[in-house]
């Protein structure tokens, strides 16, 4: 398995995995499958060229099987922070420490960014497997946002976490 920064030529595989993630785990993402489906491969190419967003992919042979994004805040007062978004591992490869390795890669990249001293994230409170992995990586909860996500007919709470580097 290889974990690396995604390049514009990975846009097709990234789009495919993102759409899979939004179908398989819709409660874990702020974007809906319908919204993401409207985005073209070219839209994803642009996303993968951002100076402030770093998208990492886990590859098994030539197949993209996991992803995570690290986004650096650009406003002066919060430029010491970065945030993790969009963590996903395809179901066939879960339980093999791929998510852990993706998160470690994102955190190490955050450490390499000049002036970044925190990594922030949020996770749906009912996703106990993900929360356990994030705690084991060193993230600590800093609060719960009640009814943070409207999902179907109801709402989901989010736990906000931070890792001080």
C-alpha cells in the first residue's frame, strides 16, 4: 500500500471514491451524493491543485482505496490551524490500519507547514469506530455541536476535536 498526495491526474479515481463514500456513509459527510455528483472530473482536478488543501490517497496497487484532506486556514488570525475533512476507507479495506496511516500522513504534513500548531476536525457522535481511532491518534474532544447536521428527517450531533502539535 502507498499513501501519497493526490495529483490532478488522480481526479477521476478521487471523484469515484468520493461518490462511493457519500453513498456508503452519507451521515459522515457534509456534502450530499447529489451535490457531489454534479461536480465534474475537471472540478476535482482544480480541487487537487489548491495551495491550502492537501488531499492524500491510499493506493493498493493502482486502486484508490482511502482518502483524507488536510486544509490549512488562510486568514491571519487562524493560520495556526489546519482541519481534517473527508476521511474515508472503502469497506473492503477497513480494519487494516489504512485510516490510521492516512491520518498520520495528514498530521505529519500539518507539522511540516510553517506556523501550524493545531489540527482540528469533527465527527458525527455516533461514529464510535472513527472516534476511537482519532482519540488513539491524539485528538481530544473540545465540544459537541448539537443538531449540527440535518440528515433525512432528523439531525446528527458532531463532536469537535483538536490535536495540538
